[in-house]
């Protein structure tokens, strides 16, 4: 029977669930996999943990954990890219395998760490960094190893999906939806990295790197947050058969990638449109298996720990994968090149001739209008919405158009621009 | 670099795709996994194959393949339980690992084969036997190893889902839908095992065995086919917000299992309700990760081969799992005990008092009627449908009731009974 010694660093929500899970499942793993997983060291600045079943040592100086001679795998559940980055390097340099749930660390420092691990014949596990409890990374890595991936699309940020779902399905305001997400633990006290798209962009970088076997930096990912989405946009979309979701995409078009994370309209009958609240979903299309979709909890202590356990089992079982091989150079298109249909909502002063002026600017750019909606006027208001659906057109051209439209005297405030994802 | 020699038996649609896939992906696997997969022997009764890239030997006597000294893993893509069963035993007895896509073989003979493999420290891979290209078995096995599974439900038979989808979404007749499925290769020339529920029941047995770690025989699975489903039932369901799908279920209620594969009504907004045509889906609910759902192609040469490749990679990488450990005794409830809501459609002679008589029989059994629909009469017909939705009640009691109702003079033909799955 093989015995693997494990050290955990980080004892927050996920860390505590992990301790519970590994102690709980020890016997089952022993009999099914013929491996004994022994949690014998915990790095915790507080110096104590809330689990009386843990019988190992506690180390308050986290960066001393990798120096232990009694550890084979180090599990990092701290987050951020500061101490976790030091910990990762020290772990590998001290010949320990490294498992993490940290998307920022992998997105920002993955390439360096994979190289370091490969040179020393060590393994890095990061299944929990994308999609929490959904085993998406291993599925892309193994399941699709024998197939070329054409594209993926998905919802990678539970907080944003929760808020937009509450607004759409329960007519809540953005503020109330956020408060409810915070109350339930689906949003941090400071939710900005979730809301502004940073979190989803980091996950998109990791998915892209695996899916397209290429060097991808989080800076290659165009991203936009959900804060500017208003109920009125949801209503207009609904009439046309679309739902707004916080979508992440990776398209490989003839070896040029198009990558992004932003709120977008998708058709009501698509898989992704029906995945609500905090649930995540990833749909992957590959040459040999067509479309496969995976949905489940994208965060949370036990789902995340479950993915961490999988990585540990892979390493314990000797299932090795050298991620440093996936670092080929691949071209990432500037997002300005993105061609899709678009929704524009302008708030205009209700004067005659305004539609004509808007249409003229659009026509001058050779853009086609699929649909123009101007609702019956409410006589008490003199600022009214006009919604325009543009046919397929380039991001760069739309940016120019929006600029010109915003300069019109009759147009008030900024123009709402939402992309369609087919 | 580790070198693994592979023999393939069976060169039909899946077998041919497999040959293509393993030859195509050899280099990629070499660089990413540090394993060389060498297809060096093919068992084919015809004695020739259609792939000029294959440079190994062809053996026309399939049962001689396991005797080869130059093979580490035998891949069985023949189907059925006759020659494939012999092949499996011979492979293991000759110290070869065994990988198969054969659900009948695993459902019927799995227990014996797992024991044989365990005794000889060999591995059996059968990912492709359920859900084709969807990596569901490994997900249950690994991803959820540290968590207790409460239930699964899904669509495991693509043929049945295709036919019901065509009938529901495109108003086709059963016969036309079947013809179209056959034309597209989603149904066999003799589709009976798919249509009558046998195929889904075998897959349910395999999923149940893995999910609940217990001895399960295909005979433990209640099953029913889709042939009796009529468009009129779909229409009634639709009005109430339900869709008919070919559902497979495994519920673990306090260590008593309830297992079945049958057409059932599910709510329109459930994941499974929106998975159409030949696509399969499996939703798994576990203690630690809540609900996770996986959907994708349930059959087809390349998706199936992709799953076979995964099993080979696991074995090549030394990722071992002893399935003979999952054979604990577990109680399977008789399906007569199944409690759920039910839809009954009776064709009755349009006479006064008929509803009263029906209601009386229902009341005598202490069953509650959630809904009774009797549409306005069409004056040209004297046989009209009456639809009754019963509140939660036991299978055994409903069987009795149906018997009594069918004995009423006014009731013509047999009564349509469709279960609801929440």
C-alpha cells in the first residue's frame, strides 16, 4: 500500500472543508485505490484548526511547510498571488508536488510553475481553479486529448450569474441581488473581481491554455463586467428570445483565438441560457466528440475540495501530465476583430428626425440594422429608449459608431452595447 | 518512455474510428503523457481493414488475440455477450488489461470479470459503455469518490430521445421519427433493444453499481419502452408544463435503491427536459457537490473511441481502480414500492356518469386527484380522452387501480400510465 503524505496551507472555508473531506474519505480511498492519504501537516497562521480529528502538526510560518521532510504533496488553499506564489516555488524547489484551487496563481504564474515542475519531474494539480466541483479541466485534458477543440463557451463566475438570474427571473434590483448573493456566501464582501469580470477572465485564460495548448496570458482575454446591465435590456432581449448571461468564450478559428468574458445575449433554448443562479456551466465543442456540456457548483468548500482530492489521487496514482508541453505559441486575435451581432440601446431626446440621424450614421458605416425598436411614447418622459440590433459586424467598427452616436445632441448618456453569442 | 502494446478486436463503425484515433493522436499522447501507444494487432474476422496507416498484424481468429505475447491491453469493440465474454475472460487469464465499450457485457458479467481482474492485478476500462463520449463513469468514480451519491437521473438512450424529440418538437409520427433515426445512424435496423428500454436499463445497472458501490444486476432495473407514448400525451403534458423524456433513475433512499428506465414526465425547466435528439445527459446529486450534470453524444464512432482512449491512458499511466471493491450487498426496492405522481389517460365512451364512476374507484383507494381534464366534446366522436393526474402514490396501488378502471364498461382499450419524475 502506497502512503502519500499531504500538507495543507490555508484553513479558510475551502481549507476546512478539505480537512474534513480527506479525513472522512481516507478509508474508502484506501480500499478502492490502494493508496493511503495522510494529512500530516497544516500551515495556518492562526496556529489552530477546528477539526479534532486532525492529529498532525500545525505550522504557523506557512513558507516553512515546503521544507518538511515528511510531505509529498502540498495543497495551497490560500488564494491570491503573493504568498501562494512563493509557496508554489518553494514546494517545487523542495521536490513536493503542488495542488491548488487558485485561479489567479495559475493564470498569472502557471507557465513558470509548469516549467519548474516539468524540470523536476513533479506535478501540479489545479482542477479546482476553474468550475469548482465540475471536473472540467481533467475532461479537457484527458477526454479530449485525442481531439482538437474548436471552441468553448460557458458561465465561469457564479456571483455574476447569480445576480443576473435574480434580476431576470425574480425582477430584483442589482443592489438587492448582490446583497442576497453576499448573504448566501455567493459573493465576497468586496465583490469587485467577480462583478467586473476579472475572475472569469482568469478562468478563461486557464481554459484557453488547456483547450488550445497555447501560451495564454490573462491579458489576452477581453473582459467586461455586469454592472451596466439594466432590467430594461433584459426585457428587450426577452421579447426577441434572448437571455443575458455572463459568458466566457474561447473560439479557435484557423489557429487564431478569440477569447473573452463579458455579459452577452444568448438564445433562450441554448444550454447555457438555462443555467441559473450560482451554477457554472462549460460547453466544449471538439472535432471528435462534438458538443459536450458540464454544469455544477462553481464554488463552495466541498465541491472545490472534491476537485482538489481528485488531483491528489491522480498524483498518488502516478497519472502524470506535463503541462509545460502545452506552451506553443498561438496567435490571439485582438478583440477589435470580433465579429458578431450587437444590441445597442440609446436614450434619446424624443424629437422628430432622431431616428433618421441615427440610421444615417449606421448606414454610413455600411452596417445593417436587423431590428429597430422604439416603443410607444410615455407622454410624461421626453427621454426615451431606442433599441437597435445590428447585423454581424466588427468590434472596432461598432466602437467608432458608438462614439459618433454618443456625440449626437439628441443622445443622452452612454450607449448600452451588448454582444450576441450564437 | 513507456511503450504500451494494444490489440483491437472488432472493426465495425466504432472499431474503425478507434483505429483512426489512436494512430492520429499517437504523437500528441507521447509528448503530453510520456507514453507510446502502439496498436500492433487487430482481430478481424474479415481479415482486412480499411486503414492504410495501420502497420501491425491482423488475426482472423479473434479468440487467438489474447494469446499474443506482444500485447498489454486488449480493446473489445465487438458488442454482445458471447464472443466478447470469452474474449474478456481469455484476456484476463492471459494477463492482459481489458477495455470495452460493451454495456451488455459489463452489466451482465461485470462482477465476475472485476473479480478475475482484481485477483490478477489487472484493470478493466468501460467508460465508453455508458454515455458514449461523456466521461461520466470516471467522474462518478473519481470525482465523487469522496462523496456519497444521493441520486442520479438522465437520458441514457439516444435513439429513444431522438424519436421522442422528433415527435414533440417537430410533430413527427413515431414511425417517421424512427425512420429518420435509422437513416442518420441513431437507430439500428432492428431498434428493439433501444426502443423497449433494455439498453438504458443495462446502462442504469452500470451507473447504479458505480454510484452506490453495490452489487446490481440488470434484472434489478425496472424498465419500459417508449412505443406506447402518443402525441396526445405530449400535448396534455405540455399544457401542464411537462415534457416526456426517456429517463433513467437511481435513487438511494436510506440505503434502499430505487432503479428504473422508462418514459416519464419532467418539468420543462429541468436540465434534462432541454436535452434533445440523440444527446445523452446524466445529472448526479451527491452529498458534497450537490447537482452536477453532463451532456454530450451518447454514441457514435469517435465519441465512443475517445472514451476508450481515456481508459487506455489511465491504464498506461498506472491509474488503478479495483472495481471488485464496489460489490457490497445493497437492497434494491421492488419497483412496486415506487411513490410518485402519475398521469393516466383513459379513452372512454362519452356517457353521463363516467367521470363519477372513475372518481369513485380512485376515491376507494384513497388516492387524490390533482387534476382531471376532459376536453370539450368533438361531436363526431363518441370515444373521448379523460386525463387524470394522481397525487403521489405507490406503483402497486396504481397497477390495481388501472386494472379496475380497464374493467369498466365505458373504458376502451388500455390505459396510458406515465410517471412523473421530480
